[in-house]
């Protein structure tokens, strides 16, 4: 799994100001490097290509890019507000981390600063006639990049903030996290099946000092703590750490985040705490249940009387099948456990099914179309070659049927849902 510093770096790279800063620094460096290249330019070239026009061109870029950047920011805020109102506030995080949007804004801001630095340098007489040629060539390249970016931005704006586009992003985030967990069920450690039985009684508990959600667990860091503090050579012979809180769990100072045995040292507890990142909100990367819960939340909002968007709820049911199908994908052979002395609870399939189907069945219990579509989705999942899928699908099909029997008023609608549920019972 991802080390904590690498995860922090990835989170930082998703901030919009990071890309804007990098693009801006590159633009400033490009504008100033023209002065260094001026001695290598023939003296008669500026007159031949009309390099004197670079002043006007830079002025146009500076004025237009500032306007475009302001307009783009306004559009982004409007799209985030629309997603919050029409989809769910939890999805706006993915929109704010959109690489395309960040690249667009970074390009606009970088172009503005490039032109601004170029104008200042020209006014100060830094370039000279030969330097103008280099600046003129770079300015043409910047204009070409801005034109391409604007065309991509226009296409991107047509989808930004739309319900379908936002749900697609949530599905992609949930699918990525679920595939990663499917590839490494214990996040690189050994599976902790039964904490009550597998954790020895002499193990010492480590408690959180913060209140919030677990966003990331650095399993490799825990292995280092166990190896160094254990001090008995190879990693396999070192002490053991039992993870009690996985990404998505809500912690408080009364709940242990881990237990350890066979480890001595005054800084063990501090080292273990440092491997857990706790924040005020959940994160998508290591928490597949969060992405799944957000999908169910979108469906619940679509089924509310205020929204009344049946099509979106049906679309979400279809997306849930694609997401859960990741757990049925074949693994690339048996993977060797990277950190056998770190025991981590695997993902509970029952919790995953509960996160998805209970809210949809509860909030759509008065709509026959949702009942039929839900039964068909569960039928598809029961046919997938994955441990526990058939049992969980049958359990939720029976629970959903009870909800729709109570929620529907017409016998004909109840009969249709019963017929759809009977397909799962017959294995059709």
C-alpha cells in the first residue's frame, strides 16, 4: 500500500494551487530565459520576423487571460454548487481534484504571469533586439498552448457539474479503491479475521489522540515500527501489530487504533500513531466503502420527493453492479504477504452490500421500477464468481422485497417485484 509520505504528496498534488504555482514558475522562467539566449540570435533577424510586435501581443494575452481565469473560476464555483445541490456535497472533493480543470486554470494563470513578466522585462530593457526574437517565438508557442487549452476547456465545461459526470467520477473513485483492496485484501499485511480470537491477551492497545475519521493507514510504516522496536532481526520474527481501525472508521480517544505484542520501547505507541492519518472527513483513496456510500447517497437524494429523479437512481443501481464486480475479478496469482507481522481486518462483504442496497431499497420502496431494477442487479451479482456474493445477494433480495411489499400500494406493482425476486430464488 501507499506509504504515508507518498500519500501526502499525492494529496498535495491534487490541490489546485500546486499546479498553478508550478505552471506560473515555469512561465516566469521561460520569459526570463529569453534574455540568456539573446547573444546567440543574428542581429538582423528581429526586423525580418517583426519581433517588435511582441509588446502588443503580450498586452493582449495579459488582459485576456485575466478575464478568462476570472470567468473560469466563477464557472467552477457554480458547478461545485450545482453538484452540492443536485448530487451530494461529498462528490465535490473529486471535482475539485479534477486534473483537467486544474491544468486549465494553471495554464491561464501561467500565461498571464508569462506575459506580465515579459512586459516588465521589455520595459526595463532586459531583452534587447535579439532577446525580443526569443520572446516572440516563445509567445507564439504560448498562444498555441492557450488556444488548445481553451478548446479543451469549452468541451470540459459542457460536462462540469452535470449529474452524470459527477456520478461517473464517484464510480471511478470507488472502483479504484475497491480494486486496490481486492488486490491486497489486508492492505499489504496479513488478514486479521477474528480480533477477539487472534489478538493475544497480553497485547497492549494504542488509542487515538484525535477525534475523526481514519483517512490513511501506512502499513509499511507499521512494519518498520515492529521491526525496529522488536529488534530481533528479520521482519517475520519481529513483534506483531494488530490494526483495529481501518480507513473510514470514526475514532475517539476511547477506541484503540491498534494493539501490539512482542515489542518493547517507549516510542512504540507514538510510532504507531504516526502511521494513522486522521481527518475530519473521509477520503476515497483507501476507503472503498466511502465511494460506495456516496453512490448510495446520490441514489437516495435522487429518490427524495424534492428531487424525484428516477433515472439517476436507476443509473446508480447499474453503476453499483460494475463497482462490486471488481471483487469478482481474477487476481494475478497468489501474492506474497509483504508485511506478515502486521495484521489488518479485511473488507467485510456484508458491510459493502449494506452500504449500497439498504439506502436504495429503503428510499425507493414506493417505486415499482426501483424494486424490479434492484432485484435484477442482485441477480446479476449472485451469478458472479466471488465468495459470498450469492449469499449476500439473496439476503438483500429478501430484505428489499419486504420493504417493497410494505411500501407499494398496488397489487400489480407488488406482483412485478415478487416476480423479479423469484428469478433470484430460481437462479435464472
